[in-house]
C-alpha cells in the first residue's frame, strides 16, 4: 500500500499543471473519497501558490525572481522568462571566462522531491546528448549551494511559433517550411532516445538569423528515455496524472497509466501544433473543462479538420488575414493534403499515425513540392471501422422472417451437398439430401407452423425448436446430423448468439472427423467454423491454432489456389487483423487476392470481396491511398459485373463512404450516402440490416458536421427498427444505442445522454449476468461501468468482478480485456494490481500496436 505522505505528494505534484477547474476535479477523484487527504493536498497547493506557483504568470505581477536567489554559480539572474511544472527559467548573464547571455533553468524551491530531481537529471543528460541547429543547446550544468540542480541553455531571443508566424503574417507554405525544421529537430531527439512529451507552441521559439526565421525546440522538461536509462535515480512516471499540456497531449498520455508512451506521442503533439499553425485555433479548447472532460476529449473525440474549422467560423477572416489570403482561399489551401497530413499525425490510434517525426516532415515536403502525399485523412471514429466491414456476422441475418430462415437452411444445405458430390459420390449425397429434406418438411416446418406459434415468430424461436428436434434424431446417420447442425450453428452465429451456436458447430466437426478423418474437406470446413466462432467470442488464443490447422490442411489436401484454401486465408487474416498483427493479415489478404485475380479474374465476386477486405485493413494501418484504390476497384468491378443496384454494389458504396468518413471528406460522402439509403430501401427494404447500416453512417456524418437534429432522426429510426426486428439485446441494436449516446454526448443533451446510458447499462447487465454469457458480454459491461456518463452511473467495483470473469474465461490472453481490468483496479484504488495487470496487457499487445 502507498504510504499516506506519498499519495499526498503524488496527487499534489500531478495537479500542478492543471487549470483550477480541472485541478479540483482531479484531486477529488484521486483522493477517492478520503476527505482528509483531499484537504491536505489543497493545503499544500495553497502554500505552494503563496510561494509563487506555476499557475501565476509573470504578467500577473509575480516578482521577477521570487526566491532569495540572485546568483547561481557564475551566472547572475536578470529576469524570469518562463516556468514549468518543475523548473523556473531565467535570463542570466555570464561574465567569465566569456561574456554571454544564457537561459538558466533552476528547480523550484519546495519541489526537490526524488521524482522531480530524477526528471531534472534526465533532462540535463538528454540535452547533452543532442546537437541540432533547431534544438536549444546545453551549455553548462551544476547545483546551487543548497543542492538545487540547474542547467544552462542557449538563450533564444525569440517568440513562440504561432505568435511569430501571425505577427509576421507568414503564408501557409512558409509556415509549413518552418514547421518541417521543427519536425526534424524532434526526429533528432528521438534518434538519441529522447521523447519530449510536452511539445507546444510556447516550447518552439522562433528567432531571426540574418533576416531568416529559425525555429528552436526548447524545454525537454519531461523527457523520457526510450533506449537507455538517463539517470541513476529511478525515473518514475506517475499513474493518474498525465504529463504534458492538455491541448497538445496525445491520447496515450491521457490514459490512467502513461507507462506505454513512445515517440509517436510527440508526433501527435506536432500534429496538434500544426493544426493551430494552419487554422488559427487549437484542436480543443479546455479553458472551462474539468479533468474528466479533458481526458474523455483527448482519448475519444476528434476535432474537425483544419479547413472545416476555418469554414465553421464562417470563413474566419482573421485567420485568413494572418496568412495573406482570402478566407475562401485559405479553406481551399488547407483542404486536401494539409487536412490529411494534420489529421493523420493526430490519429487517436497511434498505429495509424506517422511512425516518426521525419515521416511527417517528408509528407509536408511532398506537399510543398506538389508531389502526391502518403497521408489519407484520419479516422473520425473507430466505430465506423466496424460498420465498414462487409462480412460482419452481426448484421447478416437480422430481420429475416422465420420462413425465409427455413428456406436459407434448405438452400445452404443442398448447396453444400451439391458442392461435395464429385468427391463423395452422388448416390451418398442424394440420400443425405433426401433425409435433410424430410427433416425440413416433417420436423422444422411443422414446429413453426403459424397455427401453433402465431405469425410473430422470431428467428431465434425457429432455431431453438430446430435444435430441440434434432437431438437423437439421426443416431445412425451422422452426416445428415452434421449438415443440419452446421447450418443451425452458423445461423445462430450470424444472429450474434455465439453461445448457442457453439455446441452445434463443435458437434458437427466431431461427426465429420469421426466419419471422414482429420484431413477430409468437410472436417477442415468444420475447423474453420469453430475457429471463426472462437474469434467472434474473443477467444483469440483458441481460434488461431484451429484456423491455422484448417489453412495448412486445405493447402495440403486441396492446393494453394483452391477456393476453400483462399477462404481459409481470409478467415485467418481476419483474426490477425482483429488482434493487431497487421503485417501477417496483409500477407494473407494479398496472397489470396493475387490468387483470385489469377485463377478467377479481377471482376470475380470473390476477388472483389477480398479487395474490400484488404482495403479495410489498409485503413487500420493508416495506408489510406492504398485503401481507396482497392475500394474503388471493388466498387467499379461490381458496377460492371453486377449492376448499379445489386445488393453487393450498394454495400460497396457503404464501404467507400465509410472510408471517406474516416478521412473527414464529408462533402464527398454525403451525396453518396443519401443516395445509398434510398437505394437500399428500394432494393433491400426499409428494415434490412444494410439499409440500417447506411442510415447509421449517414446519421454519424450529420453528427460530425453538427447537424444534430438530422442525425438524431436517422439514428432513432434505425434503433427503433432494430429493437423491433431483432430485439434490444442484439449486437446491432446495441451499436445503434451506442451511436445515439455518442450523439447526445457531442451535442450536450445531458438528459437524453443519461436516459440512453441507463438503458444500455440495463441491457448489458442482463447479457453479462446470464449463466452462458460470453467473455465479450462481460467485458463490454465492465467497460461501460467504467466509462458511463454521467459519472454517477459508474461502478468500478462491479466492473472489477465482470472484468475478472471475462479475463478468466479467455485465459488472461486478451490485451483489451486486460486493459479494462487494469483500469477497473485503478478506479477502485488498487494501484498495485492495476500496474501488474497493465504490464500484462502491454506484454500481450502485438508489437504493431505499441
């Protein structure tokens, strides 16, 4: 357990960099109900402010030198010019052995804790490692007579980056050129193993050298060693208070633990600075925000692209004047490359950001040289990735009537039987078909007759009755039972009823293996079914060997280019994509796509489907140009071969517009989505899952551009239909409920936000508390208990219980489940377990996601 005085000190130090409103909120949360601790921290803050704290600026009248210090070593302090959370910066003068003016940073009085001193030594050594024209160089270091460390840096007689550019009315290209130098300075630091972690305009000063602006990055005050230990003293990163300036800090720095911060955090901060440099406004305004709101915004919410921000302010004339263009010209200048580059640098998911500051600089240089840029615009929300996936089993059969299900069972079964006739012998297959037909007519159709159950029978009721009637029906005919069980199991899975699907698919696999052996094509198909179901249930460690065995078996038995082998490649690629092994997923998708093109043709539906799958993967990898090329290829191919209003062509439009939404290209996406909603209603019907998906995406687009009333109308309509057709517990219904909650959070409708959150909590609780609840159901309930708004709906203690159960069911192998458990422990005050589980999560996170 952390000693009381350590907790007091930790909370005090973490709160120093926050605004007064955010500080109050943070202290209350960190004290976790301990009013005495909260009072002690507030007394410390009051005493600190009486001495002259970081929240008091020079302009507010703080004396130039607040401490009883006039001279430090050989340096005479002249005036205080800056202040950070740990140190005060002075202009100082040195007379011997040379005369020069310098910047001297001195650790604050009353701040000489072990943690601060460790960070200060880290900073001093970090600067000593670096030698770059755009980084303020270190000149000297030492300690005062009382033991307070200091270091001496090159004095930069300039002004902050944004102020300089605005005062001199630098045009956009000139701003970008100057910013490229900043990026390369940060890249130099990264190559030396140093993360700045507090990049902001005030830490980028611009001076003039022979009339030319020169940018200098200053204040590596919270530098983090990434390749070596910079200090013999432990450099401890605090849990519960993030380091950096909120308007520019990366999402990972805003997490409960910042142990997992790397150089891409600086890339995000550079993107935030670039955003302000181009648009004239910060990505977010936290002046009136409390601590929890700041964290939520940084981690979950995306700003409008810079051009949209200027446009939203009715063509901001001040921003245009500062860049020597008309407002309309400024919007045109930003739209496209600069929007894309800025938003890619600021991706919430760091895997999708530029991997280095030099990559960001290179893309900006391409823009300046009129060359094609690598960037595609950023993802608006992770949620749209789920909507875009065309093979999502969560939506395929939602809303199908009972008789249509029976027809699908018959069609699927007979299709499978016909496909296997050449290998198995037509006589045997004909006999199996006869018995399947008898089961459908004599058992299944009779069980769901309207005069017995009424017209409003659900798909689930049909399946449940079919499952009951098959038990013991075919003791001597295993292949008939296997065929029917496989169809029942896959249909359950498509409805999201994974627990109900599992016994049927497992039984079908066992029957085929007992009858045919382990390498028979039907046995290998059963392996794919069971492996894919394990993936859907979040049991990735269990799914991988099953899907790998199926692929290896199909390669050996059927050959690399057989359609079933190619399908196995896709299933394994989907798994690798789900767990973040993007390079492995890409390899399989590319192999499958090339084989399909060669053997089936570029316009074959299977080829076009894989092209779309690979497009979605490239979106996750941040390779938007490649993603758009493949998606357009798929859409055009479907228009040629299937027609404009074929269901698959219409679905391809959904995927294309989802890509545009990821890119912030709302103007291009809107007409396509409006037309697609109408076409889906004509072709598929008003209640079809794809119609509802298109409506949901159009609703989200309106949410993004601030047309909240239109967004609410569409999202409510989709939710109402889904609730009626597939029930309020269906994953698709819950996704629509999530969409509404996001809308109300963004629009500030607190009453509706609370009402819908309470509704979602009730449904997720029911699903999580069932005896057969899946690990994912338990995890999703735990996640909601931690993040629900308003905060009074949260219940961290209950979240721990369900997060533990979810992890136990998956063998503590799922990194996302482990992160949720770590947060739950942290929120309940169990810091030790939080760190332990957080470390497990990091160890389980694939390298491509770190």
